[in-house]
C-alpha cells in the first residue's frame, strides 16, 4: 500500500499528492458528526434495553444483528411488555416495510409508468 494518495484517489481535483495519514484524518474529522449521532442512539438503546430487563449480551447482539433503529426500540418495548416472540418478529417485519413504497414516488407518470410489474406497487 502506498503512503500517498494518487491523483485518482485525491478528494478534490488538482491535488497531486497528499500523505495517506493526512487524508485519513481529514475524512475521520468529516465523519465525527454522524458518529456522534449514531453513538447517542446506540447509548439510548442500550440504556432502554438494560432497563427493560434484557441481558447485556442480548442488547449487544441486537445492535450487531439488527440494522433498524426503530425496530430495535419497538422490539425491546414489546419484549418488556411480555409479547410473544412470533408477534414481536411480525410487528418488527411490518414496521420495516414502511420504506417499501418510497420508490413508487419517484415514478414520473404515476402507476402506468415502467414495466407492468411496477403497476402493482402501492403509491
């Protein structure tokens, strides 16, 4: 691996060579705001999960395996309320269907645009 960023990898046009460490540090600084947002969400989920009676290993496992923040919070609330696990899985599945109709809003001419299969997508 090279110690410098080549012009093809450069973050902006006209940059001939930037030390790799400098480029990595600049990108890390740009990522700090989103990292803070993710960490605050993860911390609040961990607190809720532990306070609801989930063992710490289950909270960590859910954070690693489930990439849907709303589903995590909903699952913990349902588990804490004593809901049966099949109902929790079904409710989380239904919750995760909410972005499904979003591509339909990008169709320029409504329900008649595109291949026939698209006509059955909800708008």
